[in-house]
């Protein structure tokens, strides 16, 4: 049986340091730092190119247009990146929501 059952709407959006970008932290494992989050980019918002020193990252586009390094991707698109490997910038013309998973404690290093 799952130890956590919740609807995403029960979790508040938390703004990030990038205008128009917010997260809903759906789950964090306190022992490993593993996280599952929804990331929302408002129309025109962007996240600069970056990498994570410890966490591998996966991204699944749920809705909208997700632009990765200049290429536009729609719902159903999936990305996976290893820790230490730069990715981004990420942006959206019309706004998007992606499901993001991190395999370890999250840090954010700008490229």
C-alpha cells in the first residue's frame, strides 16, 4: 500500500527565484532527498541553464509548451539528465506544467 495519497491541488504552489516559475512539492524522502514536484512556468517564464551536483533529473510535460535549449516540446515529452550535466535553459511561450523527479537532495548551480 502507498504510504502517501494526495491530490496535487492540496499542495500550494511555491514561487521560485525566477519570475513566473513555481513548484508544488508532492513528495520528499527525508532520508535520501528524492523529490517529486510539479513545476509551473507561466507564459514567457524561463529557468536559466543549470545543473544539479547530486540529483539525476527526469521531466515529463503534462500540459503546455516546454522549451528546452530552444526546442519546443509538448505534452507527453520526457527528458532524463544525469547529475552534473548542464541542461536548459527552460522556458515556455504559453505556459506549461511538468512533472519533475530528482534522485537525491536538490541543488541548483547556474551555468
